[in-house]
């Protein structure tokens, strides 16, 4: 093999042979940044903390969301997805959005208004 035979672990800062690192095709040298030992310790603490029964559960999703156009309460599934909003949904429900996007009778063209989410 041409090139380096050793690499410095980003976690423990020790120089170790390349065989002490997991393979990672996304890196320049084809090996992970942390050595296998450090990665195993990290994984153990991550999954232990993740599955900790003392940890408070995540807050439940809201059962209702208010459409800003007609001020109606709707279920969150009735709002199109929108990744820029904090809850991941638009502020206008699908029904109101369809009304906005309907073609006008006189011209046949779709019109857009400023109240789009």
C-alpha cells in the first residue's frame, strides 16, 4: 500500500495503524476519523443516553393546527409539508391552498396572493 500507514485519532489524539480505524469511503484516506476503540465508547454512551428511561419523553405532536387564512382548526396532516417552518407544515391548509391556486374564471390563469405560506 502506498501512502501513510498510520493515522491520528481525532478523539484520543493517538497515532494508530490504519487497521485500527473503520473504513469510510467518504473521507480522503478511506478511513474514519475516530479509531475503533473511541467509536465503540462513543456508540455505547450514545445509545445508553438515547434509551435512558429517566429521560423525559419528547413532547407529543399537536392534535390541531390553525389555518391562518380562514382561522379554522384542522389536523396537522391537512397541511402540506414545508421544511422551513418549525413544525414542518405550511400555515395554510390544503383546502385554502387549493382555493388560492384555482384559475380565475375571466382569464383562466392561476393567480397567486400574498397569503401563501
